C-alpha cells in the first residue's frame, strides 16, 4: 500500500488520520527528516510568514522532476504550479505597478529572471518555469500582437486567407527572442540542480486559434470556419507553426531549459476526429523533431478540458501528459497506461479552501497517481486572488510527502 508522510510546520506534532476511511498518511515533525541536498538552510520562509519544509532527495546529479519523469526511484512526487510566477504574488503585483506592460515584463531579460525566481525564492518548487507567453514568438513570425490588461491577447491583423498565411515567416529564435535564451541561461545558473528549469511553447492549433480569431474566443467560429471551408489554408498555417515551435523548443533546451511544456489550450475545442486532423499530426511533428536532436529532453503536453482526448494526447509521443482537474487522476492513469508520466491535477479553486481541505485534495491526487512518474501540479494555472499563504501550504504539504 502506498504510504505518504507529510512534513508539518509545527515542531513535535504527530498524529494519524484517515482519508475516505483509508488510513494512509501521517503528519510528522520536520525534525524527523535529514538535511536535504539544498545546502545550508533547513527551511524556507514564506513572505507571508509561513514556512516550506525542505525535501530530502537522494540524488544530487539531477533535479527531482527529471528523475520522476524518467521513472527512477524517488521519495516523493516533484511539485510545481502552472502560472506560479505572477498573478497571486504580492511581489509580482508591486513589480507590475512599475512595469504595467506585460510585453515589457516578458521580453526584458532582467524582469523575466526576477519574475521567474519570485516563487522559487519563497517556495522552492521542483520546477522553475520561464516567465513568458505562448504568443511571444508571433512578432518574429510577422504577426503583430499585444497583450492588454483586462482584454488579453489582441492580434492586430487576424489571418483569414491564403495570402495572409503566405506573409507568415518562419521563426528564428536567436534573432527574434534572444532574451528568452539569455533568461533561461541565467535561471539555470541561479537554480543550479536544485530544481528543473522549464521552458514552454504554444501548440500549433492553439496559436492558430489566436491569430485567426484575433485574440481569445468563446465559440471559435472563425478558425472552425477556416478549418472546415478552407482546410488547406489552415494546414499551411499549422505547418509553419509546427516547424517554428520545434525550433523554439530546441532553442530553449540549448539555452538551459531541462524540460519543455507544450500548451495546446484550445485543441479540446475540436472533436476527436478534427483533433486527429488539425492538432495531433503537428504535435507529433514537434515531438519527433525535438527528439531527433534532444532525445532526453522531457516534453510535457497540457490541454485544458482534455478528458475526451487523453488517449490521443499520448499518441503525440510526449513524455508527460498533464491532466486538468475534470479528469479523475486514477482514471487518467489507467487510460494513459504505465509508460507515460502524468502531471496534475488539483483544482486551482482548492487553494481557496481551508488548509485541511488543501491537504486532503493533495493526498487524494497523489494516492490516485500512485508511486512514480507523477509531477504534482494544479489542473490549470493559479487563479488571480489565490491567498499566498495557501500556496505556501500547498508546497509545504507537497514537499513533505513520502512514498
């Protein structure tokens, strides 16, 4: 039976409880754990007064997250949170007051590094993700855009015709986003091997959805009209994105990213048969291309609302499928099979609950995921307004888990 031990902040606290009538987990004093590989400080202090216990990790050769993805023996699941940089953190909000433009924050090396490290400095997650946006490459592809507070992404000249697609150029990361490579290199040095540095890219269909719709969408009528009335035009656009995003993944890996997450946020707006035509082949192309040059680079795929497509997501060849919270973790594991790692999938709304409730939900997900090949995460990004002390508790509980 899987046994999980959870390190608790108050010293000398010990108790046993059961969840869903299954006696499983014990709360132990953090003093019972040896000093970890994370050098001199035994605990990390939260900006709001809480503390996050250090994990004990046996290997110093590589970050825990990489070991878990590869199926190696680990003591607990690694943990990081989507959108963990920004939104809910007071330090990020203060920085936004000084730098109100999202593009400035995400395209300035110093700001990218500072924001990426804000959660690392407080919570010490097992994954430190680059602060950026999936639309960042668009300018380099001759697709002008902006991200406006309160409105989100705006594509100034939406692509609707074959002539529009012809004007899209192939993305050259070194030329158009050198700040991404510089930031990743700095993050790798700052974090060292204490956590995995994560990069990310947008998937072809999701990027196409933005540039055809002109921004965010509710019904995706414009891209579906293009898909179903002029499929050749859409395929030409998707091919350009697939080629460019493969290069972008390789570029990030060459500059310090130790794993890369692919976001196909809008692919689940497609029916299964249309996913197989307009998304799956291009995701597989990215994976195949990257694996030729970086065979050991873990690739993570996330698609919100992907319960109906899980088996198809696995066909892309990625190393990890990230589940959103609408999928039961145990069922997701069964459907995906044992050869692929999983990530997730606590409901972000849980972080508005009590600390006891947060603890229960973490335990539930980890128990259902089973031992190994699991990255603990939310099923989506952190929601604006999430109490920072609850995020601290999430990490404290997660990092105190023991298989």
